DNA sequence: CGCATTTGACCCGCGC
DNA sequence: GCGCGGGTCAAATGCG
């Protein structure tokens, strides 16, 4: 189904023309949450519709069974009649349970509707705030651009003191999105329960051929849904194994990500004269998160940082940004492995963009966030002002484009690609498919956009803001410059 | 002296 | 089975 995008000029003002608003992120959040909420509602309606259909089928089966059972009572074979009676009782119990599940589904749907209503109300508040800010802030645009100094994670969230109310609304929006995700999880569990019911129906004694066929037909449609739900669970578990690699130009030994790290090893990697440093998170004992830092062999100014694992402790807001990024990016990555009709996108875009992909030998799926190619003034701390406004747009198109590797590589190329796609119907369809792919990622983590922006900002930030990180030798200072 | 870093040793998986 | 390479461990070392 085609996604419904809000054509509100305000919401879309960020896309290319208003870097300030784009940088602030709110319209992006609105856009993506709009689409996100739409998809959630769509899925919920779909599930509800199917369950009603299936329930009707089961009811029909029950009627048939009752009729057959009545015929059986008139039979002279008493054993067969008793067996049929048992079957009927079991079947009635299952149908009753199915009715209960349907009622539960209705309840969940009402919750989703409620969340959507709250979301819409908050969205309107944010739009009003943005309008107000836009009207009063036109004279400040230049000044704000000048304010676009690199922000580390430490800066995120405190740099917009004059927009505290807007930020509060954003937080509310994200909370609402989290609620939706939680509801989706409930629905997922709900679907599994339905699958159990279907198994019971399927494995029960044969009572009536017709009733069995009807019931199985009903159950079959459930079982067709179940693999998708199970696949989502598998995706979640795989996310923990996925890695996110960030390529960024930096003179410092490490990028500032808000976490505390302790170096536990250093190795010379094959094919790279620069050593690879290994760090583990020390914000909590037993935190499994680790990262590797290594300079790129081809370009020593590029710092490769690879994150692995998920934190098992509360994170400061600044670190939360990167954590959300890695988590959601992993979700995005794994959503790309799900069967869909996007193969054409993968192929065509990879061909036209010549994007780097991972080697198949990678132990874990890895996403690469390449922030180096659109930083013409890498030594200039303001270089991200060009990069950032385009990011969320490309983020939305990114998930399935790269299959096993998400690469935010050349922002201008991607933006151009998007534009060219919009010129043809086929391309529009492809883009729509890509948006569908992005839904999975957004579902996994609705904070992704803001987190990504924060991450990029952090990566591009000045080294002096890396107060929390161990600013020691990450190996690059021992790098062989030959 | 306590903590973080360094660095060689060790472990493990993979390919041949 | 062996070698290689990536990743981790832990004793030694350095630093504040």
C-alpha cells in the first residue's frame, strides 16, 4: 500500500530549503512519525480485519459441526457419536477462546487509536510551535546558521534552550511512538497466541470433514501471518549481534559518543598499517558494549569506529543518541534482510551509486555510516551544516537500498537519486517500497532520526567536547604513516 | 597508590 | 591438522 505523506508545506519545509529547521529536527520527526503512525494503524487494521474474517469462518465451522453432530446423534453408531461430541466440546472451547482473543485485539486497537489521537494532538502543538518560531525567527536565520557549530552528544538537548517547549513536544512525540511500539509488541504476542489456537484447531481430532476444512482454512491464514511475527522476534534478537560502523574524519583519537570507555587491547590488523584499538564500555560493570577504533588505511584522516552490543544500563542523553542510532540502524539493517519486493532497489541503486557493501565473511551484519564524503571542509568544524539537513531524508531511503550495509555515503547523490526517482512512476513505486522498508526500522526505534542526527553531529564535533571519553591513544597516534 | 593503558600471550574460528 | 587472523586476557607499566 502506498504510504500517505503529509503534504503540509511546513512539514516539508525542511527537505532542502530550510536547513535551520531541518537541523532542529522537528519536521523530520513529524514526517517520519506521520508515516510511522500510518503504518502502525494500517497493520492494526489489517490484523483486525483478518481476525474478524477468520472468526467468521470458525463460527461457520462451528455451525457445520453442530449440524453434523446432530446428524451423528441420529446415527446408530454410538461410539462415533460420543467422539464427535468430544470434538464439538473441544472445538467450542477453542472458538470461545478465539472470541476472547478477538476482544483483546479490539482492546489493543482502541489503545492504538488512543495513542494516535494523542499523537495527532501533540503533532499539532509542534506544528504551531514551528510556525511561531518560523515567523519570529526569520531575522535570526543567519545567526542560527552561525550557531551551527559542531555539537557533540554533550551538546544535544542543551543547545536549544530557547526551544525548550518545542523539544518537550518532541519528547512527547517520541514517548507516544514508544507507546505505539509497545502496543505493536503486544499485538505480536497476541498473534502468537492466535497461532497457538490455530495449532490446537489443526491438531484436534477430526470431527467433521467440512468443519475441519473450514477451521483449517481459517487457521491457515493465521499461520501465514505467524512467520512474519516470529521473524520480527528473530530480528530483535539479531539486532543485539549487529554492528554499526561510523566513518568520520577526525583528528582526535576517538569520537565523542557520551560513553565511558576503557581500552583493553590493540592489534595490528591485516592490510592496515594503523593498529586497531579495542574498547569496552565502563559505565556499568558487565556492560557488553564494545567498540573498535581504527584509522582508515586509504585515508588516515578517516576514523573508523565500530560499535557492538547494547548497553545494559541507563545512558546519559548524549550517549543515548548513539545507542539509539546503533540499535535502530541494526533494526534497519535487519529489516533489509526480510523478504520483500525491494530487490530491484537494491540492485539498481547499488549499481548506480557504487556504494560500498560488506564482505559476506563479516561475522555479524554491519552497517556503515559514512560521514566522510560530504564533508568538503573536514577540517572545518562547520562542515556538517550541509550534511545534517539532508540526513533524515536519506535515512528514510536508506534501509533496504543497501541490503546488508546501510551507508549514508554521499548525501548529495542520494538526494539527487531521490529526486530522479520522483520523476517516474516506477521510481515512485520503488521509493514507496523503500519507505515500507524503512517502516520496520522506525518501528524498531522511533528515536532513530533524532538519534542519527545527534550521532552525526557528535561525529563531526570538535574533539575538545569529548570530555567523557577516554582521550588517549586509540592506536592512531602509533599509526605508521608509510 | 589506584587506575588506566600497553602489549605479549592466549583462545577461537575459519580456510586450506 | 595447521596456519592465520581477529579478538580478548592479564601482567607489566605509566601516570596523576
